[in-house]
C-alpha cells in the first residue's frame, strides 16, 4: 500500500507542476492588442563610387573630396584601385575606426550632419566624376504602431 500511495503522490506532483507552468504562461502572455513603441537608430550615409569603364588606366589612385556646404568643411579619402579592379565604392561618412576614413585636414572625422554636400573624385589631379547629396534634418525618431482590435 505504501508503494501505490508514493507513486500516486509523484504523479500528482508532476501534474501540479505542469498545470502551474501552464497557468504561469497564460498569465504572462497577453491576449489584448496594445500599441507598441519602437525606438529607431539610423545612420545616414552616402555611397560614392568611381569606375574606369574600360579598364584602360590599370592601377590608379582615387581621391574623393566631399564638402559640407553649410560649414564649408572639406573631407578627403584617398583609395588605391588595383589593376583589373576598374573601380571602387566608398561610404561617406566612413567610420573613423577603419584604417581609411573621410577626414578633414585637421584629422577630424566626417559626420553625417544635416545639410547639402558636393563631392568629386579626382584621378591624376583631374576631376573625373562629381555630384551632390543631402542628409535630412531628422535621422532618428520614435514610431508608435497601434494594433487594430479585430473581433
């Protein structure tokens, strides 16, 4: 008789544990739809590139020059293009932790400040491509998504 009572007690304990876990999960999970707030982290950047379309130059040095029209600061990045590679893309502003990054003559790393910029790429001291771009006033914001309650 002691053996069957002990076995029943173990089964009851296991059953209560499973039931308790089920109740805890039901209490922790919400069935109501609520608004959700998300915080956003964004980095504005511009991809700039140059390419010797027919590969006639072989290896060359590409000097990217970006000017912030608001502050007048000029940022430079020089990249070596190996023969057979034809072209290269760079990211403005590049991370100052990288071996090569856009920087001013003072060594200050470029940042994606709001405003307009002009850029050019020079090869052999001559401008080969150029353009302009802008970064927005607001880069980060908070979005609230309201879930629809469907019945």
